[in-house]
C-alpha cells in the first residue's frame, strides 16, 4: 500500500464527530451534562476537552475530562483499548501523575457507540479521562533540565509498568504497529513525503544504521509491552511532569 493509500485509509478511519454528537456521547455513556466543549489535537483518533455539570449528590468530583474517541480500525479491537484503559487505571492507582479513567454508566472503562457520519453509521469505542491542567511540552521552551525530567519520567513509567499484569496484555504486541521501534524500517515507505533534501538524507542514514546496527541485536534487548513514544502534545509541563494521554 502506498503512503497516499495509508493517508486515505487513516482519513476514512478517523472519527469526525461534531461537538453536539460528542456532548450526546458524554451524556448517554457517562451520565454527565456537558457545559463546555473544546476540540483537542489528535493523530488518528478524536479528542475533546469537556467541562461537565455535576448533580448535587456528586458535587466535589472532577468537572473537566478528555473524551477520547477511537478510530474505526482500533475500535474493531476492543481488547486493545480495554488493556490501554486498565494501564491508565493501574498507573493512577500507583500514584503515577497521569489521568484517571471515568467509568461508564455500566461500570466499564470503555463503551462502543454508533455514530451517524452522514453517509453511514460508524462504530467507535469511547473513553472519558480526567483532564490534567498544564501546558503541553510543545508550547514551552525545552531545555536540558526539562529533557532530563522527561527521561526520568519515561524510566519511572517503564519500571512501574513491569508490575502490570492483565490476561489480554499480549494484544498490545501488534506486528505492523508503526510506533513499535522494531518497525522503524517501515518508515521507508514514507520517505517520499520529505522530497529530496538534507532531512531525507539524515532519515535514510538513521534507517540504514538501525537495520545494520540495531536489528541484529534486538533479541538481546528487553522488549517493552507498550508504545515507545512520548509526544510533545501528550506531556504537560508542570511540577512534576505529567502524562496527559
């Protein structure tokens, strides 16, 4: 499949809920009335920041959340989303600075909803996470101290997750997952997006070194069960550094 085909496939799979539809999902699946809603950046899913109105008997709880709507392809693998959600629960309960999961009306961590997209009805898995205040790393100056803290956060996260167990954990091992470091060579099919310039030359050199120096030694490394990415839009700059999603 060409990179153009990949982009078209992602566009078709990515959710495109309106704000009104997102508000309806929050109310029907989680029981909250939305008072404010704001779209958030996303890659191939869809995210909204929502402020909710709580009834009197539930006053004092969180009022801001992130509604995460999985794309149609990921939604076909509910075990994957379930495990990811339980990872978030585990980290939160371990005292890790990350978002907590809001349970659905039925007590689950995810819910499958059918959404009218105009030409057809699509199914999406949805989750509601507590909103973490702070500025994304992408919006702040990045210096040595902040990079050190991010590295320490990554190491602590990895160490903490060694204690996480779930009967469906193996579903996280997706052979064709582009974010799996084992799959770095798959990036070659996207090189055309760089054109012919110095950036492409550097990427080609990194890919060559990875295939020559890293791939032959992969069997000697401890393999992590989780995604190896820390995006600058997923980390909040505050003390301590927080993971927002």
